[in-house]
């Protein structure tokens, strides 16, 4: 079958794509920025990538007509604009309008469980998108999930942060809310299992695992699995704003995302009777097993996708290609070069930079800068990286975004997502003469941008000199 896959650079899409290819399907991936998607990693002649932005007009012309199935996996919850509900409605409306001009028979949408009258803005938006996608031209199958657990998922990483960093938690009362977590493996099984199942046409199904737990119970069970002893007390007086700050400072989520999560976590998300489980013959994976499987992947460095790779900078939503050419005029730069004896080894060190590896010099100063960024509402350095072994354009790397990564060309280009009075790039490249070039470029915005650059010069002298020296060593 020929399948149109949206959201392929997101957490679920990256997990679903290899499964569809393994089953022999022809897959057309819709991406807003082709530079964020590494098609070469899949080694398949049945994979096509097209540039489509469902938030803008003009995408219809590149969508193939001979589509059998389409997956709608787009959401804007991580958007910093505060208008994610409006963006999700616009995207869904354009998707529906363009898909109705094709031969598509079934659209599959992953939504959220909506079994309470008073929903959060996030869950209300998901429900609204479901209404928009309904069509007389194609059949709509909606799968509604709550907490998705897997290596790199937002829920897993947030719980991991809380458990590993806080032996004692004075927590908001919403930790007493019940939910029904589902393993990412089961989610992918459900998504691929409903394809062309006519008994699922124009119907919605709740999907979840076998355990119904409160968030407090999830944290304590996670701690038990990891061999930690943790104590949690719930405070009924903690407001949603304080709860959001609590999540923001303890975990790796942005403040805007923390706010949406807090509002959603106050709503109970427990499945109704899941007949789809029997219909497809799927064996639900327990919460305990989900955590164990996630850590197996982490320890083997096989994390396929992470919620951290979602774009957080509105500037980058224009497309990574707009930032590949580092500006020269109106900029300040710190350029250094050093000869390397082993270019291959130096590239391995560059490709491993950030995350657990650190920045090869003055990591304390990097951490302080990251902490200051968190205080200002930025992403900070705690975001880390998805994989220590691989790196691709579009990946998050601490408070940087990978703009360009090509080992054969021996070039890595990063763009700063920290809060700055300007724009910043950091580039590493090695030429044919085994000369390593390390360049930090800053384009200031106004007087404060210039003040910032000169205030940071003493720290740059320490950090950048030490970094290139240790990479080249």
C-alpha cells in the first residue's frame, strides 16, 4: 500500500516509519523542512520525502494522488506562540482539504483520551482536530492514548528527571490523578494494526496498557524499578502556576510545555472498554515492563526518537535551511584553528559533543550558562541529546540545535536556542590538510546584543581555547 505519513520528525512518526517500511509499504513522508529529515538512515527505495507545510497554502500540489492510507500525527503542543490550538485547527483543516483531492481511503489519527466534560486546552484541541478531520470522502480511524511510555517519550523523561533528582517531593495534588499509561511499542502496533481494517472505519478507540495508576504511583513504581527509595507528599494548595514552575525547574520541559502538561494532568485519562486490543490480537505491555524496555534501549544507545527534538525556537520554524549559511556582516566571531594528527578521531569527538560527554572544557561554566538560561525561561543545558552515537540535522543538543551534520564533509553546524539578545552559531570543520576550524558567530540585536558579546569575551577566551585544544589532542 502507498502511505502518506505526517509528523515523521516527531516522536511517534520516527517509531512508526521503520515498521511501515519493514512491512513492505511505500511511504511518502511529509516534512516542513527536508533538512530535518535524514532519509539515508532507512536505506529504502520505497521511501519518498516531500516538503509540505500544512500551516501554509500551496502544499496540495506535491501530495501524490494515489494514496491509500494517511497518518495524521501532527500537533503543536510544544509551540511557544501560545496559539497551539489555533495552529492545530488550521493544520488539520488544510490536511483534510488536500487529502480529499486524493484517492485516500483511510486517515488514521492519534489523539488523546477525552472522557471528562472539563478538558484541558491541550485535550480540547485534540478533540477539535478529530472533528475537523471527519470526512465523507475517506474513513477516519482515531486512536486515543493517554501517557505514552518509552525511551525518549516526554512522560518517561519527565518521570525519570523527577525520580532521579528528587529523593523527597513536595508535589502538587494532581499527582493523585489516575491515568492508564501505554507502551510506545503497543502504540505503534495499534497504529499499524488498524490499517485498512474496515471494522475500524469512522470509529474512535481508547488505547492503554493493563495498569491504571495515579501519577504518584507511577513515580514510586519507577523509583522501585530503578532501586531508589523516594518519598512524596501531595500539597493541595500548590497552584497550577507553581506546579508548572516545579516541572520546569526540575525537568527538561520548557515552561510553556510544562503549563500544558500540568493542565492535562489534572484530567483523568482512563480508557473505556478497549475492544481494539482483542480485535487486533495485541498483548498490552505493563507499566513496569515498559520502563524496563525503555532502559534497555537507552543502555544499548538505540533511542530512535525523543520528544526533546521538537523545535522550541520560533525562528527555526522557518526551516533549518535558512540558517545553514552563517552570516558574515554585522556579526562578531571567535575563530580558532588547530592542526590535528588524526582527523577521524577528532571527528568522533566532535560527533559525541554535548549531553553526557560534555563540551571538553569548563563544563561547569557551560552548566552555569545553562542554569541562567533556565531562569530566563530557555531550554537550558539539561536537554542533553537523543543519542550519544549519532547526530543528524534537526536534533537537539543541549541548548543548541543541529543545523548541518555531515561526517564525510567533516562539518558540524549548531544554532543556539538559548535566550539571547541576538543569534549564535557554533561550527566545527576539518579541511583536507587536517586543520580543525572552530568558529563561534554572534549576530547581535541592538545595543544589548553588543553589550552581551563583550561581556562574554573573557569566558569565550577560556572555554573556546580549551575546547579546541582538547578536541585536537
